[in-house]
C-alpha cells in the first residue's frame, strides 16, 4: 500500500515541476525572444547602413579616379571652384542684386528710423 500512495505523489510532483518550468520559461523566455527580435532588427539596420556606406565609398572612388584622369572633370573643377579660364577667354562675373522692396511699398521694420514706436 505504501508504493500505491507514492505513485500519485510522484506524479503530482512531476506535473508541478513541469508546470514551474513552463511558467519560468514564459516569464524569462519571452523576454529573451523579444531581445532576440530587437537584435535581429538592429542587425538588419546595420547591414543596410553598411551597404549604403559601401555605395558612397564606391561613388567617391569613381570621383577620385575622374579627378585624377578625366580632363573634362579637372577643367570643370578648375573653372567652378578655382575661377580659372583658358587663355584668350574673359571671365565675367555678376554680383547678386540686393533685395530692395519695390517702390511704393511700406518700409519694413529694419528701415524704420524710430523703432521705439
């Protein structure tokens, strides 16, 4: 009779232990799942950033090559950034007009001789 009494006790003990394991996994394992998903998302973003930087690097390498070897690119930079001209050419520059209010419009606060009004 002693062994018959032990079987339900052990059966209940095993069920209780398995239940505790499931509860513990539900509490702690769920957090780990969320953490894993966050890390996967971060990994995806970093891979996209790496691809973007690789593309920018490739574009810069092409630009460097053009600046070293392409006469048209060199001339363009010399004209635009350094203001150089070919022999016999005349460089003409224009000044940007100052923005003045049209005649007849009321003066703005910056042209008010008495700002304390």
